[in-house]
C-alpha cells in the first residue's frame, strides 16, 4: 500500500480541524495512552444519534491490541 503525500496532507489538515473543534479530546487521548493502554483494559464506545438511538460496544484489550494502538499513535506523530 503506497502512501499518497496529498492524502497525508489532507488527513493532517482534518486532524488539526478536529482538534480545534474538540480541544479536550487530545488531552483525553494522551491521558489514556499514558495510563490505560494495558492488556485487560476495557474500551467502550457509545454513539447517540440526534434522534436518540444508541449504539454501544466494548472490547477488552489484548497485548496485540495495545501494540497496535501504540503503533497507530507513533504513526500519527
């Protein structure tokens, strides 16, 4: 899979916009990365639509999950 420099630049701009619109989120992610990315941690996600429908799921992190999440964090920087 080739890396498209233009797509990477667009993604960087989108991440910057996301951070500007949600300024508390990066601090949250940083805290989770520092304290909670260990095997056995349960990550839960809840999505609520404007109509009130809810979608909830969770996963218990495996050692491989932790490694993947750390790799993704390194890639972003």
